[in-house]
C-alpha cells in the first residue's frame, strides 16, 4: 500500500517545478508511521534547577492530537553530549495523563536505560491513544555539578509492527548555582 500525503504548502521554484517543503510518504506496508496530525513535544520543565541537587525531577510533556491515527507505543529521551552526563534513577521513572501542574491517571510503562546511561527508553502498555496530553517524569540521581544548559533529543514511536521513529525535537534543561 502506498500513501502519499502532502502536509505543508507547495512552492514554485524559479524553474516552475513544484517542491513541497516536506511530504510524508508510506511506501513499506510492513512499517508503521505516524499519520494524521503528528504528536507534539510540549516541552520539559524541572522544579529542581539547582546544581548538585539529589533526586531531582524532570517533566517531559507530550500531546497526541485527537485527529492522529496511531497511538504512541514508545518514547526515547536521550541526553546530547554535555559537560557531564546526568545519571537517572530509571526505576523511579513514571508517566501520567496531564502535565506537571495537573497530574491525572498513571500510565503503565516499562522504562529501560539506554546504552552508556545516556537516557531512557519508555514502553507504554497499553499505548497512549490520540487525544491525550501526558507527561513522563524522570528522576536524576543528582543534578549536574556545572551550571549550564543540557539538551535531550526526544523521539516517539507509533504502536504497530516495525514502528518508524519520529523525532520531536530537543528539550532544554538549565541548571543554576545558588550564591
């Protein structure tokens, strides 16, 4: 099955060829892609932005619009190269409907550490359905000792066979030294 869907406006170039800014195509009937409106990474927050603070929490919030077709089965949150890697208490990872300020029903997850402790992979059981705003809460063993900004790549995977990764962007966490 081939699906071609243009999801952005077209441009007419100087040579009058029509070129879409981006187009979405599904050519492999064995793979699962996000179709409809894609998921959105709302952002990341921490109430614990002091350097060296133990057991700090980081809240990554996502929205899967109601007109999305596929559910979210998995999320990967991976720290980019930084002055120091932030170790996570993987077993204290949690997820819930809502955001940091409005926590709702707990979601069932299976977190696992990425290689070399660079982040976490989270499997949802059952997958998160369209029309849901939800948050993943990570717990650091300790905030970094350096006051700077740390970046995290955020990727989601749809429910289904052979899911194709969908990068959502980068989350930024800044840490500060108290005087």
